[in-house]
C-alpha cells in the first residue's frame, strides 16, 4: 500500500523514471502514476515507454503537497478529525510549557469536541495566540524527574 503524501526527495533529479519505476519508488499503483501524468506531471515526450525526469517528479509532488496545505493563522489550531484550522471553543486555550522555548497550545474543537493541539515557540506566542484567552501552565514532571519513587512499587523488600 502506498503513502498518501509521497516524499518528493526520493526521486533523484538527474534520473529518468518510467511509470513502473515511479510506482515502485513511491509504493503506489502504476495507475496512480498515470493519473499524476493526467494531473500535470510532464513526461519527457509523448512516446512509449513514458519517461519522466526526476526533477519534474519532485516539482509536481512538492506543488501538489503545497496546494493541499492549510496554514493556521493567529488564534487557530488545526483539528485532525475535521481537517481544518479551528478557533478553540470559547476562544480559550491552555499553553503548556515543555521547555525553555517550546510549548503546546491545547483547546477543544467547537465542532467535534475533541482536543486540538499546536506546538508553539514561546518567543512567538503573542503572534500565534491572536484573540485567544490563554492560560500558561508548566508541564508536569516526568517520572524520571521526580525526587520520590513511584507510589505503586513495593520497595520494602518484605515480600521476598
């Protein structure tokens, strides 16, 4: 089974590919590559076998990927199930600091009521937040960062 978004960098720019070669390279069906030719992937000429330059394959796949991208503007977080950038419900979000410069915005999608997340650079937080009512919290400690051992373990040694 192939990939939904093939990696354009797999194609070598100074190499010519047949339809079968591209299908094998990107792990898609030969008819998928033929459909790409119909959608604008330019072959070298109109003769058989159909040959396509690697440079053209890279350009086509990169353009195709760029057309489907949806950027999140200020105050928006991308919802995976809805496949669209959304304003969190109630214009409220929480920023959880993960380190000195990074954090995660999280809110609730107003349409599907699922959690939505967006990684942010804390230095650019004002530009990303837009009109959101934002609360900033520190991330909880990981288990290896805690000073006391896990309360679920029995370390008394009496059971042996």
